[in-house]
């Protein structure tokens, strides 16, 4: 069973994600502010990997005149997004698909949070390119996912994130083994590789704005 169709995983997604990602609520706010620097007051925003709805809810609460297109291949996670959004769902269209089957827009901004680290280099480049095609010229893209410093050990950085998610000293001991398993499962790239892929996909002005152990976030312009 794919984890994003597992009922138990879906049911605990919000709680577990808040525990795993350092400053997740602040990350959502930072992403919204970066979008707002260039988006119009009545912006149309593309959210790739929108299942769960956490960032959609944060954006919609902060920007009452924005409209959203949320794209995710998991029906179960999109159902969770609807429950998370509650009455805010009237400004959100959810589309069960990968980004290459998403509406063409053009959109005034796009985000992709905690998604790209599941993709191989080739799949990641294709996904970034598909988002670029759907953005107005100059529109912002904001992404955040697992990455690590180019001179660093990915297992070490992942183990730090695993220990952080455990939230107790007793949970820190198995972190290296868990990180090793995660590294085998996820095609995590270094930060310079991530930035190079953004530029290769046609984005400019690539800048790091967030780092929390193995999580990093960038803003770029279409």
C-alpha cells in the first residue's frame, strides 16, 4: 500500500507533519509572504502536492482574496484537504492528478511543499518544468523539501531531522538507522543540486529562504 493511501497514515498526517518539520506554521507564513511580494491581490495560486491541505488552509486564511488550484495524485489526501479546509474550500479547486495533467493557468504563483524529495532527479526536473509552464512570467515559485549541504553527509542531516521529530532524548538513539532507511527510500539531493535543477527548469533569482536540519526551502522566479 502506498503511504498516502494508508488510512492510518492519512489520519495522522497533520499531527506527524507538524512534529517533523521545524517551524512548519512559520514556514507556511514565509511561503505566503514570498508569494505575496509579486502576486496580485486576487491571485490564482497553484499548489502542487496539496494533499492534506495544511498550506492551503494557511494561505487561504492569510489572503482572503486569493484563489487556489490544489493538485495531488492521492484521492485520500485530497479528501483530507477538504476536511482541513472546512468553509475555506469555496476558494479552492482540488484536482486529482500529477502536475503535467493540471490546468494550464497561467497562475500568479506556485508552491510545492514536502513533495519533490520523493522524486528522482529526472522526475523532479520534469515536475519543475511543468510548474514553470503554468506560471506567468516573473511569477514566484516557492518549494521546500528534504535537502542537505553540498559538503555534508545526507545521513547525518536526515538523522538530525529524525531525532527532532522524536522530540525526546530516548528517540535520538535509533535516528541514524531510520535516516539510513530514509536515504535509501528518498532520492534526496544536495542544496546545490536542487538549485541547479531549478535553474535548469527555467527559473531565475533562485534564493534559499529556509533551513531546518534536512529541510530546505527556496524561492525563484518564472
